[in-house]
């Protein structure tokens, strides 16, 4: 994969503008919320729920034979985009601790509610494995 950040675009913070991939196996990762092993949404603030949702996404990726640096695309669905923006520095620290500093192409989309009603954030993704 090649991560591309054109000079004419604003410098990305916590994402990459474009990712190209050639000759790999695609892994489509289902949306993950802050579910624990018993299928219950953990209590906690947005950052706590984001950490659990990312942990779950990365567990699915590992089970498919992938690593965090092989994520090409991640979409974040947040029930409160303003809250997400307010906590962006903390969320970035969680990302770097769990997934490293190779950012995929990303988008944050506001959602009225998620499948799990108590969930504040959901992540899905696409990875490219060799």
C-alpha cells in the first residue's frame, strides 16, 4: 500500500488523503461498537467506547490474518460529531497506541443512532493483505 497526501491539500491529522493498494487480498471488516465479550455495550464516555470499538475491529482484522498497518480504509460513525471533534486528540492517542501511526483513508459520519442503542461510536474498515 502507498499512502498519499498531496501538497495542495491541507495536512491530514489522524488520516491519510488517499491509499493505493495492488495485488492483495481484501478484508472487509464489519462495523464494530463497544461490545464486550458477552455482547453488551460497555459503559463509558466516547473515548472509552472508541477504544473498545477499535480493539474489536483490530481483533477481527487479526483473526483474518491482518495487521493494523494493512488498514486501507476506516469509517467512523459517531452519534455526536461535535463530541468526537472535541475529543480528537485523545482519540488519536488511542489510535496510535492500538493501531500505530500508519493512518488509513478515513471518514467520520454523524449517525442519529447505531444498531446498539447505547453505542456512541462504530468503526468499520477495509484492509489489504499481501
